[in-house]
C-alpha cells in the first residue's frame, strides 16, 4: 500500500458578519401565516418536514466544532427523520472477516449521536462486535479541545473519534496529537482520495444546489442558472463565510465561466466578485444546515445550496424538491485516533472494518451518505445508489473539497467575503 501524504497546516479565524436586512419577516413566521391556507393534510406534511430539518442546539454546537475546515454533515444526522434510504432492502452481510481484524477487549468510539450514531451501530458496531470479538463502547461528542487536553495530560479515554478533516489538520499543526492509520489493515478499495497519514475519511456528503420543482416551468441545470435571477426569478440562500462554514466560491467561479475541474486553486478575488453579483438575491446567508431547508420548504427561497442528506429526507416526505450534483462540493468526516489511545490495536481494526466495502454499503443503505470504498457500489441497489454522492454517475459531477487549500487560505477568504458583505 502507498503511504498517504503528510497532512497540511490549518489556520483559521472567525469574523463578524453584518446581520441580514432588518424588517424582513422570518421564513418561519411567514410560513406560519400561510398554514391556514393549506388543507389539514398539507399542514401535517409541512409540520413533519419542518421538524425533520430543525437541529437541536446541542447538535448545532457539535456541527460548528465538527466542521473545523469544511464541515461534516453528520451533525445533520441528529435531525434527519428515522427513515433509511433502503428500509425495505436487506443489508449486505459479511461471510467472514480477515483474522487480523479479530481480537478481544474493547474499543471506545466517539461520534456525534442522533440517528447517525444509531445507523452506525446497525451498520458497523454490532457486526464488528459479533465478527471481530471486540466490544464497541459508545461515547458522544468528540470535542477536539477535549481530545487535545486528554493527550496533553496523558489521560486519553477515547480510541476512535469522528471529526472533520479540517480539525485533523489543525490538531496536527498544533502537535503530536494523533496516531497514524495502519493502512496495512485497510482494504484496497479505499482509494488515496480518502486516505491521509493520520485520518481515514468516512461518510462523504455533498453541498449542492437544491430547488423547488413547482416554481419554474423550466428546470435549472447548474450554478449558471443559480446566478441567473432573470431566467429563474426568486430569492436564493447560500452559506456564509465563517470558521465553520464554506462559502460557495467554487460555485461562484462556475457561474463566472470557470470549468469545475479548474476551480482549484481558487481565484479568491474572482470568486468574491461573482458572489457580489448574486448577493442582492440572497435573502439568507446560512450558518446551519437547517436554515436553507427551512427557506425551501416555506418557499422563501426556491433555490438554495444545501446538504444532500437533508434534501433527500424532505423528498422522502413528499416535498417538491430536486437536487443538482453538477459543481457541488464533496466533503467528508474522518476517523481519528488520539495519540496514546488505550486500545490502539483494536482502534486500527475497527477503522479497517468500518471502511470495508460491505460495512460502507450498509451505512449508505441506511442513510443517504456516500461510501469511501469503491467496492461498496456492487452491494447497493441501483435505486439507492442513484441518491448517493459517491455513486460513479454523481461523483464525477462533484468538486472535492480541498482541505489543504482551505487550511492555508480560509482567513483571506473570510476577510474578503466580509468586505464584500459590507461593501
């Protein structure tokens, strides 16, 4: 196996952003005023959809920490309704596992809770215990500051943590806080794209265009149409630039005529100038994944950028929504192993097991997030595969988030984004 590249430095900062225009009614208030015009059945569907996209405060805090350089939409799992992508399809099962994945004792795995962890338990934890003989002890809230403090004081209680790749880069910049991944145990189907020396990517998801299908007679096709408010009139909603959020710089470049494959390294000035053109139509620069979905469901913004898992959840409940993969951003979480973790051998085995083709397929069939093992596709029904960001047909249309570039350039992006907002 090839040795993954060393991880880059990460330096980030947070700045203040001007509040949205005063006097504009909130989407929740305006939506409530329209509820009395709906039939009882329509009102119930709207209530269910709103509930499905609201994030509890604890999940929001976890979300902002988790992003650490581009986000991991797994925090969004806490708010997804409890319906899987393939509830009626049997999950693929393991016939056996390699001897080197087996052992005894335990491994402490720290995730973000909610339905995401519930599905990880079904997809990974339970079969790992049964087949590998190692007990999974679950913990919730992999706070990077707590991980760092554990390592500094020699009191590490965690073995495997689910944290954003950007946070991984920051931890490596600060010191020797992570164990290297043993790729000798990992299946070859996990490609170099998802490997780094001290982290193995999991749960890929997409941030891409979502729009209402009941607004325009013609369907938009990409970021060019997102920017075209004459052909597709109506409000827009996009992410704000903060330490934890990623503004649509790539989308802005695509709208300005740049080929997606040439988006990196990003021309920051050109991207910001393009964002300035769409700014008058943006009624909400969102900070949490629930916000653009609220705008969509209330028809306050009929076209937004959002996370694929949230859009799929709303589609499953009957919302008239569609997504566009073209030019969307592919991002990931990662498994990290704190330096000095008490069950290092078991941690390496768990990382290898959970990244296997069958394990990854099981999770993608339970929640609409992608897989990092290319061999997983053969185990996933076509109808499910079509909704996953890492399906070959969809993956080729996405632009992978380049963590190293953002680690080096995020402060400049935030500064220039803020100047654009205040200009």
